[in-house]
């Protein structure tokens, strides 16, 4: 734990411990549906990564490895030696680093909508988003740029999702530009390809077939790089696989963690 700048986490449920790590711009609330669904069977540890939710940002920025060490500090604080770890997008990078740096702390690893290194197309897009955000200082504009790329075309076109799509940027003021920038730059710098072979924990990679931010080839490369890694591709899902295909996502995770 960082002295004077603590990491915020919440716990829910009972059973085998499972750490849940959100993506860029998220917080513990990202896992609201999973928290309800899984509290009866798992002890959930939901962590706000640096600069997100109630965890302060780091002056001068941070690395993905720093975030992995923060997770270990939380586990130490609550007396858990090893836990399953579920990481989404940027949280999946943290989960990879955690499994490499602290192999004894990870029982099973679920990597959702993530990769070992950001592909050039996603990097160019997000670099442009950052540049626009820095010029406008408008978090709502930044989010409107990213939002369409989080979902499949079919999901966006379905009138049944209108209420969700209309109110999604309500909490944008909770994260500053500096915090978003630091988190994105840590994500952009991360390259875990050379370390994948060191991951000893059984690993499941979950990918949305229609993900526009993480190409399916990136997900396959991630699963192939981890010894014994498995890949589950969810049809009809974009980047937010747990939102578009919640039942399939939860079933994939539950089956894997129960093995």
C-alpha cells in the first residue's frame, strides 16, 4: 500500500477469493452486475486502480507494474495469500503483470477484452482521443469519442438499449484529465509479450467477436502466449463483453474458476 495515498477497495460475498480489476476510466462500479451475481459463491475484492474511483492518482504517473503491486498490497492488507484474478481491458494488463511479478498470489487468471501489447490501430485512435481531450478539457466530448467503439454495431442499433446509451457519461467528472492521461499512458507503454511464458496460473482469455478496440488476433496471441492458455470468443459482443453478453461472460468465468 502506498503510504499516505491508499488504494481503495470493497469486498462482497463469501467463498474462494476473486479480485476484480476494471478498465480505463472505470472503477469498482464497473462490476456492479457481477457483484450481485457472484457474491453468493465468491469472496469478491473489487479494487479502484490508481486515479480511478476513490483511489488517488500518482503524482508523476505510474506503470502497470505499480498497479500490480497495489493489488498485492490489498491482498496483504486483508490476509489473502492467493486469489483468482479477473481483469478487464487495462485491468487485464494489471492481471498479467501480477501473475508474472507475484506468481504465488494468482490461483486462476481471467483476461477479458485485453491483449499483451496495444495494437497500432487502437493506439493511434486513443492517442487522438487524448490529444482532443487535452485541447478541449471536456470529459463528455472525450467519452463521446470512445463510446461507440465499446460496443458492437448491433448493440448500438438496438432501440432497447437507448436508455443505457443516453445516460452513460453521468459520472465523467469523477476522473480528472491528468488521471485519465496517466492511466492511458501506462496502458500504452505496457508490453507483456516477452513475459507471457512466465505466467504459471491457468488462464482464460475472453474476447468479443466484434470488439473494435482489441482485435481478435490480439486475443488469440495472448491466449497462445500463455502456457496452456484458453480462448473463449463471445459472439455478438464488442469490447464490453460483460454488458453485451452478460450470461455468456459470467458462465465462462464461473466454469473456468470451478475447474
